[in-house]
C-alpha cells in the first residue's frame, strides 16, 4: 500500500513539472511558435533536427554540425581533408609515412622525401636512388650532384652509353693518358678538341701536305708555280704573270688588250690608223676623227663630208654647225627639198627681197607668215572688199542700202526703214 502511494506521488509531481516554464530555445510556445525550419521537426513541443547528429539553432531555425565537425552525408565527422581521416581522436593520413598538416588539412612527405606512389622516399632525381643513407647514381661510373639531383661524368669525361671516358672529340681517342688523333699525321688541339694539320700543311684526304693552292706544288722546300713563267704569291696562294704581262694560254705576254699587240717594245694597234691608250688598253681614232670601217676620218656628222681641211655640207646651199655637226638653212630660210628658200608661209612668195602675198590685194604679216585683207575689208574670193552685210553694197566710199529709202546701220551691218516709217514694196 505504501508502494502504490509513492508511485502516485511521483506521477503527480511529474505532471506538475510540465507546467513549469522552460527556455524558448528548447520549447516551442503555443500558438504562432510552430515553425522549426526545414532542417528540424516539432516533437512534443521541441524542435528536433532531422539528422540526429546535428544541433538545432533556434535563432536561425537551422541544424548544423558542431565542435569543428562537418556533415559527410550520413553523419557529423571531423574535417581532416581528402588526404586523412579521423581516428583515435585525431586526423590520420591515409598514406602511411606521410605527415598531417592541420592548417592546410593535407598530407605530404617530409624531411626531403617525396611520395613514390606507395611510400615516402628521399628524392634523388631520375638518375639516382637512395641507398645506405645517400643518393647513389644508377650508372655506377657517374657522380651525383645534390643541387641538380642529376648524375654525370666528371673530370672532363663524357658518357659513351656504357661508361665515362675522357672527351677527345670526334677526331681523337684516349690513349696512354692523352688524346691522340685518329689520323696520326694531324695534331690535337685540347681547347677545340679537334685535329688538324699544322706548319702550313693541309689535309689532302690521306695525309698532311703543304698548301700551295691549285696553281702550284711544293718542291725543294717551297711552292713552285705549275706554269714556270708565272710568279707565286704566298698571301693568296695563287700564280700569275707580273710586270704588266698576262697569260695567253701558253706563256706570259704584255697586256695590250684585244685591239693591239706587243711589237718593238710597245703596244701597236691592229688597225694602224688608230692610237693606243695605255690606261684603257684600247685603240681609237684621235684628233676629232672617227672610224669609218677602214680608216680614221673627221666626224662631220651625217649631213656633211670633210673636204679641203673642213666639213662641207652635202647640200651646198646649207651652212655647217660644228657644235651639232649638222647642216641647215640660215637667214630665216627653209629647205624646200632642193635649195634654201625664204619661208613666207603658204599665202605668199619671196620676191624682190621681201614676202609678197599671192593675192595682191592682201597684206602680209611677218609674225604669222599669213596674208589677209586690212582696213575693215574681207576677201570675197577674188578681191578685198568692204563688208556692208547682205542688205547693202559699197558705193562712193560708203555702204549703200540695196532698197532705196532704207537707212544703213553700220553697227549691225543691216538696212531698215527710218524711224516712224515702214517698208511698202513697189507694185
């Protein structure tokens, strides 16, 4: 009986507690306090997050992970980044051997090591690997360079493909502690690592010989021209004739050019009438003469010939001009095909020392070399007459109208009735 009383008392006390006010953030008020947001639901008057791992915020009416955790899609977990996961109360790298960086939330190898794909190893570059606490070249003959993380031959040696050997270039090889030329006749140059002939000699294809050029050969300790008549030039390594001579194909002869030949100690023109010019080595006529095909003659041009010590025009009536070397009529005359005549134009002819019009009634103009009527007259086809127009004729020193009684108007050269009158033709 006592037990039942205690149970009843406890139930009553619990019911009385439900009437006690609670904090607004945990309990929804009746009436308008029914909205928990999209992330939570109302359960017994309390907003409860749909995702049980999250915590409800009454101010923003949203649910979110707390304590540095993030939502993974199924639950709230600590964010360790993509390289690590949360284990034993801390972020642990997925790749064993890597170190976790809380600031960047990433994992990487440390202590100069790099990730090989399976583990962290020291980075020795592609030419070496880590052995016995140091980087060792994969090619045993090479030396490792920690700065460049590469392997190469040292001490002036180069890699042949199988080992390190001394670099003597393409033309020599290492023998007895030095580089020796493959062609024993040549000498080795350590700076350029090439082999060449020395002492003024050149390589002929089989041995080193003195270079005398293509025109000479080496004989008796010097270069001698193949054509003994020629002289050898050491600077250009060529042979040529000297003292103004040239090679004619057989020997050295004096150069007189193509138009002359050497005779009696001088150059003589092949065409004897011409004179030789030492500078140009050519022959030409002198003293104003020209070559006509056979000999040197004075150049009088196409219009004249040389006679009696001077140029004379072929047309005797013309005068010769020495500057232009041409012939022409002078004194205002022109050539009519046979002789020089005065040019009076087509309207006049020359008579008694002057130009006279063919129509005697006309007057000659010296400037235009034409003939025309003057004094107000015009040419009617046969003579010069006064121009009175078609209505009048010239009589008694004036223009007279054809119709009697008309008055003549000099300005318009017409006839008309006097003022106030009109014309009445006769019956």
